[in-house]
C-alpha cells in the first residue's frame, strides 16, 4: 500500500528521489521568485526533503527556502529560522518582512535569517482541495444559529474533506503535518551545515517551534515564541478558544468605537456591543455585498488582530449604511492556504466525528462566548479526515532552558489562556513575558519593553530570570 501511494504521488506531483551526491552538496542560492512583496535582501533555493520520513530514501517533495545573510561574519552566531504563522502561511519572504518591520541590526548581524514555505504551501510542493469560491467564502468560522445549521455544515464539511482526498495532491495529505515540518526544518539545518538553529515563530509558528524544540532539543539554540497556541496546537480546544480570544479583545474595540462617535456605532461600549448583535442579525436576514452574518462575525474577529482598530470601525460603518466593507471576503487566490490549513489542522490531531458532539459544543459556546462561540465550535472537514498517522508531539519540560515566550493579554487569535498552558507544559524550559495590550503579535510592535526582552535574548542569550510583565505604553495598542 505504501509503495502504491508513493508511486502515485511521484506521477502526480513530479517528486523525485535524491541521490547521495546531491544530498551531500550545499544549497545553490540565487534570486528569489517575484511575488507580492519585494525581496532585495534575500537569496532563495529549493531543497528536496522526504515526502514520508518513514521512507527517507523514497519520494521527495520541494521546499522553497530563503536566506538573509548576515553582513558581519565576525558577529554571526548561526541561523535564525522564522515562521509567520498559519498553518498555510507562506514564509519565503518573511525575513524581508521582518527587516521592513525594523528587526534590530544586532539580530541581523548575529544570524543568517532563514525563511521557508512549509511543505504543502506556496512555492514548496503545494496541496490543493479544489475548493470553489463559494466554499472559500464560507471561511473557517461558519456560524450556526441552531442544531440544523450544524447538520447543514456537516454536509459541506464532508464534501470538502472528500475533495481534499480526491484532489491530485490527496496522497500528500497524511504527510503534511507539524511534526513533518519540524523534520523539514532539521533537514534544512543539516543542509546548511549548522549544528543548531535559533527560531522566531508567531501564532501557529509557536506550535511549530514548540514541536521542533521538543523533537530536537539538542539542536535548538534560542527559541522565541510570539502569540502562543497551547501545547496541543490547532486542536479542537484551540479552535474553540478563538471565541474566548474574541471576548478578551472585543472590549478594546467597543471602547474605541464609543470614543469615536463619527462612526455612528454607539456612544458607550454597551451600545457598540448591541450594534454587533444588531448587524449580525440584520446580515443573517439580508446580505450586503455578499457579506452574510457569518462572514460579518469572521470579519470582525480578523479585524481585532491589528493594533489599529480604525479599519474595523470603517467596515462596520459601511455595512451599517448598506455599503460594501473595505475588507474583502476570502478570494479564490487563498485556496492553497485553506487546503494546507486543512491538511495540518486535521492531520495533527484526532477530531470528534459525531455531529451531535458539535451540536452540543455549539449550544454551550453560544452561551459561554456569545460573540463567536457558535462558529468556532461548529463542525469542519476535520470530522471527516483520516485518523492521524502518528500521535501528536507531547510538549514537555525535557530539554535546555532556552525558550522565551511573549504574549499579549488580549489576543483574539491566540488568547492568553493558551500561552499559560504552553508555559506550564514547558516548565523551567521557558520564560513568559506578558504584555498589557490587545491584538495579535508582540515582537516589533509598539511595546518597547517586550521588544527589548526578545532582542536581548536573540542577540545576547540573556533571558529573564523569571516570568515578566510589560505595562501598557502611552500611544501603544488598546
């Protein structure tokens, strides 16, 4: 069965077997492919890695890898791998993005900064589920108004899962997991001739980093995890925690909108909250520019990620006045992002298969988290996925004390409760710096206390002796 599967994959994907000679040579760096983001400081290459690490001499897939080399060899410590989040997020240009965000010179000097598109994503060998624009418009957070909506969503989710299996890249799906991406990172490290790697990962990238340093503790140098998932990654608990994150962050927006009467969304935070429910109910009955109530809830959730909440207020105002928001619904160009997201989330852990379980979860979370709970507890394609090929990597306290976690107190996507659970799993391996601000993402943001802690650790290795806290800063995030 294994041989048949891999033979089919070779035919469909054009994957090859790596000869010992090619594996022994270093990467051939060259110009990076043109994309949406300019990359003048980056060099790129393509590396081969096993499709199945259980058959390392078998078929391979491509990994697109980038490097922003240190210009000061005398100050260079090693390599700093990066991941911007996801799963499904491309990371090839991320080192350049970090430089534009003012990654400090001390860090740029100390490392060759490495980016890559994870397996299944972007310019690495990509996966597809042949998702239609209509399927993409539903998004990740289909809101269920009652048990019948869960049954309806179950039919759509089952179809999506079947499409993923039937697509040309279906044979790849069992191998597109966080653990295999961590193995890919270690293969890249080895190809680069480095004995260890340092790491800077955000959002889902925190789980990837946690898995890597758990699987390869002796090859981990300095590990920074920014905006943290819990120790189970994107499992059922994390998905339902989105609703908790929105409840944590939404009061910042309600306060902001109430302080700006020009948007007409309410004069008090309570009135802004009432406007949320009014708009959602109105759009459930009649869409505006194809924005349904479910899409509005998801648009609001994603609009809480940035530090600046102006864009979200403008989108609400537009919808309230019957105009299209500036924030678009999901375009068809993100099909690979959704497909690879399914592959990782559904393949990393086991999900409940009973529709009734999701109906109960929706009913519970609608009351517990009224803003979004009935969406994040809803059923997805993961309920119809093949069981994971291996158990999830268990994050523990075994390994060197070389992990620094940073976390906003009011993060909608990765709420503080996640970080506290991961911190507990790491034990003395980690230190956690919490920040009194909202939004998703800490490092290279407005809080200089948090920025200094991360930069100092990456550049010098100095890590706080104890868990710490950074106070809100004037002019910073809400």
